[in-house]
């Protein structure tokens, strides 16, 4: 089964746009790069946020989409726990040389990082719910794909503060 729903593509594009604009922007990228996540998780996050066009024609396999959802959920969990409390120091690398309007934009990006993580978590959760609904609907006798992926049981813990 391939997922080719316009609603799913729209949700993934919204996640990617929000991530690039509000989470991984020029003021927070240095701090985000200091996060310790395995290469596979970073690769799945990149697939979700940067490469949606690669899936337009063929669609998503549910297991691929679930892997991307898990990766983004892990990122959100770790960013809340490890990054958000120290973001100002991590974002500047210990040096605070930004001035003028950049200082205002940097301060806004840092101040809004927590609320923007919550928005990202909500968007990822909405995507997950939509994918599960499609998965259940098209599962047939063999059962839905999500029931075969144990880590999906952790999604709620990853996404809720």
C-alpha cells in the first residue's frame, strides 16, 4: 500500500515549513547541531522536512512514514529536554556577537523555541493520527502496519510535554 493522500502531503509540507522557519533557523541551527541523535534519525528528519517532493509520484510506504514520524518525535522530545533550557548559550556558542535587528530576531527565535516545539509536536501528532486512520482503513486481513512497530507506542510520551 502506498499513501498518496493530498491531506498527508499537505501535513508533511506544513511540518517541514514550520521546522525550517521556526525550529531549525539560522539562530538555532548551531544549538540543534549539538544534539546527539543517531544518523538514521537525522536522515529521517531530513526526509520529512526537505524531501517531500521525492514522494509525490510514488507515495509513502506506511513504514517509511512511521519511521519519519518516530524520528521527528524523538527530536522533539530531546529538544524539549536537553536543548530548550540551554538554548541561548548553545545558539551563540558562548559568544554573543549578534547586534541590531539580528539580535531582536535571535531573541525572538530563542524565546519562541518552546512554543514552536509544541506547535511542531501538534503537527506531527495530527499527521500520525491521519496516517493511522489511512493505515487502519486499508489494512485488510493482515492488520495495520502501525501495530507491527513497537516504538509507535512511545509517540504520546515523545510529543506531550
